[in-house]
C-alpha cells in the first residue's frame, strides 16, 4: 500500500485514508505507510479491521509479515504475539506493547487515525 493521502476528522481524531477493504488480505495483515509511520492493517476472519505498529517491540521486524490467529498477530521471527485490539503482548519474548490506532471503515474505504489509542 502506498502512503495515505486523504485526511478526514471525526471526534477530534484525524483519519487518513489507507486503502480499500478489498486491498487487504481476506484474513491477515498488510503493511501501510501513514505519513512515515509503518502500520500493520489487519482484517480478521469476521471482517473487523484493526491498525497497529508494524514493528515488533521485541525484534524490530515487520508484524504484517506474521500470522493472524483470531485477534492475535504473531511475529514471524521469534513468535511474539500481540492482541490487535490492544497492542499488548501475550507473553515472551515481547514484553512491551505496540501502539494501536483507531480505524473506521466507510463504504469500502479504510481510514486510520494518526494518534495511537494507547499512547
């Protein structure tokens, strides 16, 4: 996905258009660059869309290349697992959460907030 271009506001949050829903994997994650912030945009089996930092807090590698199991994204390198709703790791080796971002889907467009929810 390319860098985001369209910005909208909602409840004091700036949302940036990131992609269309059909550009995401049916289940899994894709990397997006949102004004220089690398994010993993995740779509679950039930169709929910989440956004979190794309860099593992343990090994500094891309989380979007990992596997999604329900609401847990697993880092491909050492197996750290992060809840895509909260950013919290579920156990070692990662101990530091990653940021999660607000997401809204309007029609077939995915918008991501630029301020982390858990900052």
